[in-house]
C-alpha cells in the first residue's frame, strides 16, 4: 500500500513539474462583423484556447500554480471569404512575491493581425515552417510572454524564448503577410523581438529583472528597499531612450508600468516623487496627466 502511494505521489509530482506553461484566456470579438455566421468566431476562440493552453512550449519544469496568466483578445475588423483582418491585444501578468497583487508584464496591441481560417480547420504547430499566419502569430506571442516572464525572475532568463520568437520572425519575413518585416512598422512583431535581441537596448532586460525581482518582490519585506530598487531600474529607461528613442520598448514599458508606478510612489518622500516624475516626463511628455499623479503630496 505504501509503495503504491509513493508511486502515485511521484507520478503526480511529475505531472506538476511538466505542466503547460500558459493559462491563457482567448476572446474573439466579432461585434464589428454583421450579417455572417457567428459560429466560426466561437469555433476559432475554442480552437485557439486549446491550442495555446494544451501545448508545452518549452522544457521548463513548472507546477500548475506557476502557470503564466495571460490573455489574447482578437477584435475582428473585417472578414472576406475566409480572410480575417484583426487587431490583437496581448497581455500577461505575474504574481508579486508575498503579495496578493499581480503585476502586468506585457500589454501590447498588434494592429497587423491577418490570417486565413476556415471553420474547424485544425491548428497545427510546426517549429520549422509557418503552417499558417494564425498559428505563427500566436506562437510568436506565446514565446514573447514566456521571455518577459522568465526575464522578470532571472537575469536574461528569457533568452531562449526570445531566440525562438526571432526564428519565427525570420520565417515570417519570407511570407507575404504583414507584421513581420523590418522597417514596415516601428511597433510590429519584427521591431518587438529585435528590441530584446539588439545590443543597443539590452539594458532593458537588466532593468526588467531589477524592477521585478529586486524591486517589487522585495517590497513585502522592505517597502523602502524595494522602492529604491524600482527607482534604480526606472532610471535605466532613460538609457534605453538615449540609445533608441523610437524603440518599441518605451511604449511597452509605459503601457504596463506607469499606473503601477503611481501606486509604488504614493507613500514615497516628495523628493523621490519629483525625481521620478522629472525623469519620466522627459521620455513620455504626452503622459503628463497620468504622471502628475506621482507628484501628489502624501495625505
């Protein structure tokens, strides 16, 4: 009996260790599409949910509780025959150590998401070629989500995932699909992965690790120590700006972190508030309304 229980525990532990990495909510919004069979959108949503969540994307050993919470929201703008033109909003989060709070890691909108899809068409994963633009784009963002998450826990821990995303971009460049090519758009998929593999902006990855692991994760133990690490990390965004003022990393940071920074500095000394405000307003002059919240005096 004891032997049987031991075997069961080992098997359960093995299942936990090799759980799929993503806990992804997929939503297909077809409100803009009128006068067509809506079942195709439901089928697509279900197919993508299974495709993303049932796949093991890496050799990483994680438990079910460590799955990455993320979402893919597809807004369908146009459908012609089986051709879909969409926007794709990608978000991911990760828990902060010893807190009930989850911090946003990825908040990115892809406005060039086009693909051909027929209802009940199987979604096939192939790491050596692009089977369809639909799965290629989803694969790309799955690896970007993993890269950003692993980078937040260990210094440049997301490297293998960014490399895989880069391989998908390279394959996508030979296709006729939009969103994969250099200079096509400063915020497309090519620009996004290049920002994480380019030496000019590699300091962002150090910033990312320091912000989350040395900053947010330390706040439960010492608010002042954690906030000081966040401050040092935020100062590095200025280095990114000086190295590449049009880098997609700058809006990536603001879209995921500006509101959070307001909360982080809510109880900080006024000198810290003013220092962070002055730094950020120089990089994000159009975000003055949000950034002014950082400067508000403590009550």
